[in-house]
């Protein structure tokens, strides 16, 4: 099983990748929306994990970096409608969190979600299972 | 007639005050909103490295993660720690610098600092961060020899170290992967003051800075458009602090963009350059 991780701060993903890979999940990474879309065109992945604040990259330069993840999610859902998405970010605005819920995107709050929970949720989403985060 | 006129004047005055009041209220609201945004940004900047450290520790505790990966995670913890210390120093310096600037004097006594030694030490501190994106920091030794010889800077060491760190950090952050960041000693007459200054400059190739943005780069919280699009998270206080530090030393900071290349220089006046102490004087 292979998943795509999109974030411009790769240091965040080192621990996540190390843990996912030790559980037998192959990870590919992208640093911006352009790289993320290119990776999806090239690789067959089971799930996408994305941040919200990230650079759009050259192919989407008109997109605002602060909202880039939302554009990426919309783009992925238009072009790969069956691909499950996990959003790993810090979002203060409740309306935006509701937007993710409406789009069936699982939201994990960066910093407050333990690594083990993130790994559990991402693995379940990629396998097409439903999972409730541990309290 | 007179009373009618005075009534009209009072009404006009009242209306003027109402408009002024509404304007001030709006301004206050905008300031409140922008300081909330700023605080949220600062909180994010501080928690991001801490959260990365937390996850790294969790992964290190996981028995299934192989030892070589754990070593990488430890290096990453070290890097995140460096970033955090640097950020916290900037924030704590910020309030002190405001007070020092108003008083026009230093909190600590200026001391002799070798510009070359300072550049080497700081480059060493930032080397791991640069290496993460295959960048190198190169000190142009000969330029230091040519410009400063064995002379020192008479400055508040921790302030100037922080100013130079901020320049290095920006250069690493905004340069192209795989490029080299040059640190060199320079001297130049500065048009604004007509005097010759001596400085340490940091040059990098990467994100272009628009000439129209140069003047605003030292404003607190300001970040260039290209910078915000490439790296959305940032405090915009690095150059503000560097500028304040240089003003306290009667110097200045110069930003010279040229296409994809940016040179930022900390310029000191000749009065801050001191001859070495001879052995017998020590």
C-alpha cells in the first residue's frame, strides 16, 4: 500500500513516515500543490495526507498559499473522486473544518493528535475502513 | 443670527468629532484584528517545532522503527531545538530592543568581537539546517582578512549574533535547494550618510525580492509576497530585529536584490571597528 504526503515542512513528516513505513506502508512526499498533483498523476496511491498552509508551486501560482490545501483537496476530489483524503493541519476557523467534513475529508489537528492516532487513522482511511480516534 | 451661527458651528463640530470617532474605532478594530492574527502566527511558529519534536520522540519509542531512522529523528529533534531557541531569542529580544531603542543605549556593554570568528561560529550553528535542503554556507575568509585584518568589532555580541543569525536563517529558508550561501566582509560608502561603512554580508540565490518591497522588509511583521507564497508560515520579525540592532550600533542594514540573487549586509560605522589589543596592553 502506498500513500502520498503533501507538506512544505518535511520535518513534520519524518516521524510519520518512519512509523508508517515500519508498518509496511510506502510513503511518497510532495512539498507543494504542483508536486502533489504530479505525484498523483504518476503514482497509484491509496490515500492522500495534506496540510492546508503550503506553497502552490509553479502550476497553481495564482492560488493563495494560506488556503492552498483547500484548493488541492478540491482538485484531487475532481480528478480522483474515490481517493480518500486526510487533512493534517491547524485550522482555527470552524466553518473551514465543517467544509472538510462536508467533503468527507478526515481532519487531524497537527500537534494535538498523537502520532499513534494519526498512523491508525491514516492506515484505516487508506484501507477503506472507518475508525474512531481514541480519546 | 449669532446664536444660529454658533449652533450650526457646534453641530458641524459634533459631526466632525463623530466621524473622527468612527474612524478611530475602525482603526482600533483593525489593530485588534491584526494583533490577533499576529499572535496566532507567533503561537503557530512556536508550537510547530515542539509538535515535531513530540512526534519524533513518539517514533523513537516505537520498537518497530529501525535504529538508523531513529538516528535521523534525533538529528531532526536537534534541528527543531535550534529553530526554537533562535525564535525564542528573537521574541525576547524584541521587547528589550524597543526599550533600548527609546533610551538610545545598550543594556549590555559593547565588547570586542572578531567578525570572522562570529561568522564561522554562526555558520556552524546553521550548517545542519542548511544541509537538510542540500545547501552550503561558505565563509569568504580572504574578504575578512582584506577588510578587517586583525581588527575587531566593538559591539554587543549577542545582539549582533542574533542579527547575523536572522540573515543566515532567511538565506537558508528562501534560497534554492542545492545552492551556496556566501558570507563575506565588505566595505562601502553609504549614500544615505556619505560615510564609509564596514560590514558582513550574506548572499543567496533563490526567491526574488521586489524593489518595491525592500523598504518594507524591516517593518515588524512584514513579509514579501514571494516569501509568503513559498513558505506560508513566518513571523516577519527577523529583519525588523536585525535593523533595530544595527540602528543601536549607529549602523544600518542594506538589502540589495538583483534578480534571483539577494545580498543583505550588516553595515557598521568606522567608530565600531577597533584595533587589536597588543600583548603588552592585555
